[in-house]
C-alpha cells in the first residue's frame, strides 16, 4: 500500500510538472532585453478565404463583408467503444446582433451601398473578435464609428492568432478608413465603454516582463475624444 501511495504521489507530481512546462505565456519577448517593439505580419495572399454575406448597420450607407477561413472540426463518434472521428465544416465566420459583430474574422471588406467597389480594412494579419457600431453616438452627433477588439500580433509565438494572444482596441470610421490602434503595443485590453462623446478603456502592462498579466502588473486608464480629429489617447488616474 505504501509503495502504491508513493508511486501515485510521483505520478501526480509528474503531471503537475508537465502541465507547468506546457503552459504558454501570453507574451514571449523577442530578446533578452524584452523589448516592447512588435512586428506586424502582412496577410498571406496564398491562403484561401471566404466571406460571409454582407452586414449593414441601421442608418449607415456601408456594407461590411466579414472575411475569414473555412473552419474544420473533428468530433469523436458517439458510439460506445468507437474511435471514429467525424469531420464537420463550418462556413460561418461571424455572428451579428445589432450593434455588434462577433466571430473569427481575419479582415473586413467595405462597400458603399451604391457602389461595386470594395476596400479592405487592413493589409496586416489579424483576428478580429468583435466590431461594435457606436449607434447612440451616431444618433446624437451624426458621426459614425466602429470599435474593434482584435489580436494583431502572435504574442505567444505559437503560430496562431487567437484568444491566447494579447487583445487590443482599434477604431475606424464607418467606411473602414482611419483605422487606428488605441491601446499601446503589448498592453492587454481589459474593457472599454463610451460615455457621451468619449471612449474610455483600461489596459494592463506586463511591467515585470514575465510574459503573464497578474496582480503585480500596472493598470492604465485612458480615454479618447471621439469628436477629435486625431483620436489621441489621454491617460487619467481615477485613484488619486
């Protein structure tokens, strides 16, 4: 019995150790200097992409065509004792519930409703997680903007752009122009909200450069004036 307990303890220790070794930091820095510079990758033009049907926010003149990849899922058989896998293919890239689009979006093509011309949002590789139309601001000011939550760099260097990488905040006009990053490089977006004509957001900085975001890191509080021409973020401190 004692031998069994000892072997069990060794096994559990090995499992825990393996799990720790397999955990991937949110950020893997380029060099020992742990620079905060990032390199944005261009879109691979050889990849096969598909588009969802266009989406048009109420009161606007532009169609948004979400672009992404065909998603293939392998699911195990429900039959007992069978190792057979079933392959499921999804052609769905996005979900729309006004005023938000969510999904696994690599890019967006913008098209005026009275034109055949389409223009891409970006030339850089990205994974867009959400697109929000600021409809209340549009009603009050007639200014039409889109706010994006996305991944723009493979920060953990696993070859994928997904939720395991740093999420950032961007904004653009309703036609996709003036696409602007608001969060600093390598800052993880926490949340954001619009009050009147200002957009407030919080981000966390990995100040000890350990690759993880934890209680030892710094929270930054910022806002932009949405009616300003430059959308320059300004920091504020609500804890003073």
